[in-house]
C-alpha cells in the first residue's frame, strides 16, 4: 500500500497558509500550466476570427478562410486538452492537501497525551475544524492555479490589443489591476465575517452533539425545554453569522460585476470610436471586442477568487494552526503498571491517570466504549475471521447471527449489553500483551457475565489481563 507523506509546514510558521497551499506543487504547477493553456487558447479565438475577417473574408479567399477555420479548431482542441489535464491535476492537489490536513488534525485530536491550553474544545468544534475548516483551506489551492492563468491571460490580451492599438493595450494592462484590487478591497469584510460564521457554526454543532449524546438523560430530568432553548439560541447566532457572511459575499459579487461591466463599456466605446475613425479595421474591432469580453472573466475572477477563497481560508487556517499548536495535557505518557501474567481482578475504581498510560505498552479498554458507524464485524476488526473469534470469546454468538448489519450511530442499533460485548471483542481482537478492562460486563446478565469471564481467562492465558471490577464472576476466574 502506498502511503502519502505529508509535506505540511510547521503550524507555528508565519507563512503556514501559503506554504500549505503550495505543499503539493508537483500537482499544482502542472495544473497551472494546463489551466493557463486553456485560457490563452480561448483568448486566441477572437484574434483568429479577426484576422480571418481582414485577410480571408474581406478578400473572399476561401482557401485562406479554410486555413483559419482549421487553425481555430486546432487551437480550441489544445485548449480543451490543457483544461482537462489542468483540472485533473488541480483536483489531485486539492484532495491531497485536504488529506494531509485531515491527517494532521486527526492525529492531534487523537493524541493520547490530550489537548491542553486555555481553550477547551467541544466535540462539535473539533469536528468543525477537521471537516469544514480543512475543506476551506484545501479548496484555497485554487489560488495556486487559476490566478496564474488569469494573470498570464490578461498580459496576453494586453499584448494582442497593444499590437493593434497601443493606448488600448496599455489601458487593459492598467485596468486589469484596478479591477482586481477593487475586488480584493470589497472582499476584506468577508474575512472577518467568515471567521465569525465558522465559530458560530462550530458552537451550534457542539450544542447539537451534546444534546444527541445526552438525550435520554435530558428527557429523564425533564430539561427538554431548557436544552431546546439553548440550542435555539446557538442556532440563531449561527444563522445570523451566516447571513452576515453571505451579505459580505453578495457585496463582493456586486462590486465584481459592476467593475467588469464598466470596464467592458469603456473598452467597447473606445474601440468603436477608433474603428469609426479608421484607426483600426473591422477585423481589429471584432478582435478587441472579443478579447475584451473574454478577459473580463479572468479580471473579475482573479479578484473574486482571491477575496472569496482567501478570506475564509485565512480564518480557517487560524483555527487549524491554533489547534495544532495547543500544548499537550500531559508531558509524557505514564509507564505501564506492572502486573503478573494471567488474569488479575482489582476490586476498586480505576485510577484517574489510567488513561495516561503509554498505549504502546498496554491497551486500556474504557467502560464507556464508542462504536463507529458500520457493521458489527467492522467495529471489531478488519479481519472477519479474527472478529468472529473475538465475538465468540465475548459471548456474542447471538450477535454473530447478524454480524453484517449496521450498528447505527454510536451503536444505537444494538442493546446496551450487545454494545458492551462488541467493544470487549474489539479489545480482545487486538490481542495486546497487556490488556486493562474497566467494568467490561456491567450491562449483561449474570450467566453471560460468567461465560465472558471464563472465555477471556482462557483466551488470554499466558498474557497479562487486568480487570477493574467488583463482579464475583471475574473474581472467580482470577489467578
């Protein structure tokens, strides 16, 4: 299996965002070349048509017209191929950078040393960073590709128009940056609004996650109305923040379209005046109108891409790097406790620092284990045979009858006893040298508990197994 080697910069790098966007240059550089080829060839179409009008149609030269048509077909075919390859490489760059970011964020979230610092991250906020923020940053890889094509296309059009009429070429070369900078200036408020939106959405997601996880308890306490009110407030804040961000985006679009329209009107009027005075030919007029119509897209999209993608990416980048730079909750994992081989039962509450034990030496299976969406076997082990064997040890023959069924979110499709046995089977399937279990059979009946205890003692014979439990069934098989 080929593994992707991350090329991300250090999270404390002041140019982290730009280095991250360019971290997969072997994909983004060919993508920029392909996109530039597509744009330049598309901009060449009005040039070829204008030349055909002046040199072939005006002189009624059918052979020359045929050559121009063939040239136009070849140029457009080259552009189509370049665009296809450019977008293909761009997709690879975006997906690979997104994968690198998700792996980095996930590794930080799952670090056994925990997340310290002053900020206390809720599950919903961590999910938002690992999904939405990562997506916004990875999508900003567009800035490493399309702006290159836009700038080169603007320069090419300025050269074409300048070869026909120098003042018009200079005007295009000067007008392009004005449109771009005007668009970027209009997009500045979007950066602040995007950060506020991401924070509000993360808070709403965190509240929703807490409600779903504790729904039974909330109903039991009769606190549905109170919790519903809290979620409603968080949802309203998220909605208002999203409306403000969308309003900023709408103002950006309006500014972009207005600047583009004014630019086209000015260029059209100037070219028409020069044509009427005989300064340029009809073919030159068609060329100028055609390339002007085309170049407005690179001009407006250049500014829009920079403003619309960079502002959210900057806000998301700050959230990602803040998480990656958070100090660990503990400096180093605690050494594994020493126990003799065989089954040891401890009749007391597990120590508070048990979760800080070095996981490279021991597997700690908590009492409240989490099941993932997927099948029963998929939750136990990748190897179906190993998963079935572990379920047998966990007295889960009844579960094996429907081993391919979906367990639902957090095992909601299973009973409490079934969830506990699937989690126990998952720990057994790993077959670690040292296994620590915390009250692993509290949700099963006494007969099943005795069977599980006997099975675990037999299956783990010769290896160290520690069970924190006051159950007589476990004490009966302890060594």
